[in-house]
């Protein structure tokens, strides 16, 4: 990590991380659909932050279920898995990003009445790969800057299950995290 990057981060961590996320998505070859003339999958990301000790994360245990992890619980499990003697940091921050689907894909979905469009199908699966890569990049970047970091939805303890027929739930809801970070509600479906 260059000293200049560390200085930029320390001066304004949220701006530094927002620029890093946007730059990664903009430059990533994974943000293109080869089957659709290499057009972009996502527009510029939305980025938000939340205090990991915000009471909303405890509220999620009654809203979603006791199984939903708080940021502190995520860190405790992560540190336990590491098997080291690192302690919980005094402060925990949560980073949330939303990758808005480009207009062309949204338009392709308007034309469909029974099944998702082919373009949406490519967006869904290739887009998820980019999301996973971006999360790994962020963890790596923060670790290089000297911070503990984890992408909860990529951890071994992340889990989803069928709560009832047609209702799938997980112990870390990215949509609820985005809400806590001030990025909106993103509907009540799994679209």
C-alpha cells in the first residue's frame, strides 16, 4: 500500500472507500456483458456506511429473526475462525454498496411478462460474480491499510435456509444492511 493511499484514507475514510468502490466497478472487465456487445452491467455504485453498533442491527433480530447477525457478532465469529488472539476492534463500521442495473437491462425486463429477459439472466449471474470480486477487493484493501475486515456474505458461517415454503432467509441480509447505511429499502422481494 502506498503511503499516499494511507494518507488519503486517514484524511477521509468514507470518501476514499467510495472512490475505491466506484473506481473498481468502472475499471472491472467483470462489469461488461460479452453476450451484449460488452455493454455495462451496472451504473455507478451507491455507497453508504453505518456504525456497527447502531441499535438498528439489534432491531433486526426482532424484525428478521434471532438468527440475523449483528456486525459485532460477525466479527466475533470471524475472529474465532481465524484462531488468532486478535481482539474485537473498539469501533465497527459497516460498508454497503448497491450496484444499480443499467437502463437497458431494466428496459428489457419491461418487455417480459412471464420470465426474466435473457439480458437480466446474464446480468444476474455475471453481476453476482462482480459483486463477490468487489467485496474481496474491499476486504483486501482494508487489510492492506491495517484494518480487520470481512465480507459476511462470503464467510463460512454465512447461511441461508428455507424458513417456510417459498420463504428463504439468511443470517446477514444485504438489503437490510443497505437500509441501515441509508441507501433505501430495495423492495421486499428477492429480485
